C-alpha cells in the first residue's frame, strides 16, 4: 500500500519518566476540560489518549515547551474542534449533557438532592453559553489556569479573555436566576 513505515525512536528513560509525570498530572485536567466543554458529544478519554499519542509523536516539541501542560491543552482543544467540525458537517451534533447521579446514602439526602439539582442547572446554563465564552469558563474552572495562561493558550489578548469571562458570568447569573 504505502511504503515502509518509518521507525520511531523509543523514548529514553528520562523522557519516559517525564511523560509518565505529565500523564499523572495533566490527564485528569484534560479529561475534565473536554468533558465540561463538550459534554456528551465527545469521548473525553479518547481525546486525551489521542492528545498524548500526538504529543509523543512530536516529543521533542513537547519536552522543549515552556509549559508542557499548555502544549497538551492546545492539542486536546484542536482535536475537539476537529471532531466537532466533522460532526457538524455530518449533521450529528447533539446537545445532551450527562446527568449526575444522586447519592442517597449520604447523611443529608435532601441536601445532596438540592446540590445535584443546582449542579444540573449550572451545567445546563454553561452548556447554553456561546463556545467562546464557555471555553474560557471551563478552562478557568476545570484546569485552574490563570487568565494570562488562558489568553496564551487561545492566542487572544488578555482583555478579550477577561471580557468573555465577564460576559459568561453575567449570562450565567441571568440564566440561573430564572431557573432557581
């Protein structure tokens, strides 16, 4: 079919240890980012696995990055956008959000139910935000990035990121007040 497959050099022990540390540190935050931003439309674990595969394929760039976590986030973000573009072109974008389960074995089942309902209202309100605003909110809350880091990741001026967060918070307040 194609010709011989080029052989890849295996990671040296130092690179392998650095990659394992990145996986331990970044994978949970990447999964949270993808899940919160794109809900049920994208398999978050699959995106994160592909993110690390691409990072390893370009490991020199990964290990030279000042902030490998931001490099990985950029890969995950690009994979999500590519996936959503394919879904939209195929007419298959859905807006469903995974429902949380109520833990009725807690000491305070009514309080747990109330928290679950509030979380559902918040998730639904965030899902209704325009993607540009939703992405800033999710990056801030699920990854803990500073606004300067979000601006660098999204390649936007800091003022634009702050404006998007401000607009998102205003919209969330309005939507949540109506629902509660």
